[in-house]
C-alpha cells in the first residue's frame, strides 16, 4: 500500500463555501495522508502550480458553483502541460451524472456528490494512488 | 531524460520529484545526494521559528516578496506537524504564502515532520540541499510551531530569525534556555497589538543580559507581517547579518558546525536503517525489552547489545 500519500485540497471559484473541502481535508488527514490545504478562490493556474511544487499524488477540488465543466478540463490541461500525468484529479460538489461522464472521458477521476461517506473517498484515493505511482529513473 | 539531468537543466517538476525521492526513498537518497551535494552551499539559508500562530508563514511570504524585489530567487521549505496517532498531517502554510504563487523564481514546498523531533522533518536538510543545488539564492526554512527545545533549525540555517508575539508570555518565559539562544534576529510580530512595545523593550533587556557572539548582538525588531510593516527593516538586518558572517571565516565556522551536526543526524539515520533491515532485530528487541522491563538489564546495556549485534 502506498505510504505518505499527499493530497492537495483546493476550492476554486468565487463562492465562499469551504466547509465541505475542510471536512474532506480533515478526514484525509485522519486517514494518515498529508493534506495540503490552499483554501478559497484558487484559479486553475494556482492549483496546478501548487500541485507541481508539492508533488502531490492527488488533486481534490471542491466545486459548488456550477463551473465544473470549465475548471476540471482546464486543470487537466495544465497538469498535462507540466508533464505530471500520474496525478489523480478528483473532487466533489453538485455535479450531474452526464457531466461527470464527460469529464471521465478526458481523464478526470471519480467525482463525489453530497452525502458521500468520507470512507468511500479515502478508499478510492488509496486504490488509485497505489495504481498510479511511478518510479523515476534517476 | 533522466530525473537528475532534468533537474540540472532547471526543470521545476524534476526539482519537486527529487525532493519527494529524498523524502520517501531511503535507498536512493544517498545516490541523489552524491550528485547534488557538491553543487550546494551557495545559497543563504534563513530559518524562521517561533511559537504556533506567531505569524511565521505570513512573515516568510512577505520576506520572499522583499527578496524578489532585491533580485534574489527564493526557495521555501515549510514544516507542519504529523499526527503521532494517525501519521496524517494538515499542511496549511501555503494558505498564507500565496503572494508569489505565479513567480517562477519562487519554489515552495510543504513538509510534514513525520514525527521527527526538533521542529523540522528528517528530510528538511535534504530539501534545502536540493533547492540550493537547483540554484536558489535564498532558502527560507519555516519550522513547526515550537516551544523551548525544538532547535534543529539553527543547525541548518546561517541566520535564525525567532518570531514572537506580545502574547508569547512574560519575559521570564523568554529567558528560558533554547529559543532565545539560537536567535540571530528577534522579531516581535503583530506589533500593532497591545503590549507589543513593552514586550520588545523587555526582550532587549534580556538580550543585553545574555551572551552573544563578538560583533553581533541580536537585534529586537518590531513587525506586523499582515500589514507588511517592519519587513524592510528585517530585510536590512538580514543583509547585515550576512555581511557579519562573511567576515573572519564566520560563515565557514557555521558551516563546519552544520556539517558536524548533519553527520551526527545521518549516523542516527543509518543505525535506524540497519535496525529495520536486520533480520532478527525485531526478535532481539522483543527479548531485550522483556529483560529491561524485568529490571534484569538497563536500557543502556540493552542498547549496547543491539549495537554490537548491528556492528556484526
């Protein structure tokens, strides 16, 4: 099982509701992960820069504003530009099933709706990180 | 291209991966350091330490901006504590360090201390080496919120800044051994708060009574990092301290001390490593623990037995 899993939890967009992001951040911490919390009003550029510098395994975004069809693809593009394909991009919010399917096609991971148990999120992250970690040749 | 070649070509993603390997991969850590260590040693290392909530991250953010205005590139390592119960950590320093997020000459890394004592992570000195070898001019190291006996930062810094607030306690607290003794510069942050001027003047009295190196008495400065006041003053004092160090082989003397302490730490790491690979170490430990618990053997004698075992 992968050790020292690092997760960036960020809240893009302009709405100020970060309770969900904080609950998830605390749950991941209590599951033994290292959680980098960057707070509210993050642009995709800020998120990807932080993800690269922190070399996280997972980027988890909380999006409640309805802007998910703009933000997830943009973050995905920027991650690819920076050559970090191994990172899992996931998140949560109020996201219609058809949108989630469309996002899955461009490589976005599972998206979690309201009422999801944090245990499901933790299990999903552990499984994905195990699968995705790459060994660099030095 | 291989990772270290990309690192040496200035690839930021590679820098980040290298730091991760230095943190996680005990087997390859040594090989990576062999390549990077000879390229390090040029950067100025500034440690920032102080109690929880004293404003270390905000100060580091403002100081970074000031160094950038001065034309210097900056690397930051910020350490937060790991829970000894779950192994997890919430790293929140980035929250207050977003002033230079889009500046490609600033690289900031959060580290969990992974239950290493001393206010830093075991891998913090390695992250510093990586940032230094990468070519950063200044490296700012921010410790976990510390009390009186977590002083590792002074062993990796050329200049140690101790940050206090008017609420940091009365002057008697400050006189206790530890924090005060590693300070090259003292800053009373949140200086707009009540009692700040009095606290600063009390600190000055304590500094006057203390011992300090010939030629450098730690200044007591006032700042409000949130309002960006006092940062220019701090910046100038840091430069003055760098000038002071550059005279009469003082920096060389500090680096010698740093080297010695780094070797001692690495020795501990190697012993620890031996312990984990030694086939029957676990059994031996179980047996010895039992004898220690029965008072047949002192812990020191048991440790000596383990050491003989590992030396074989």
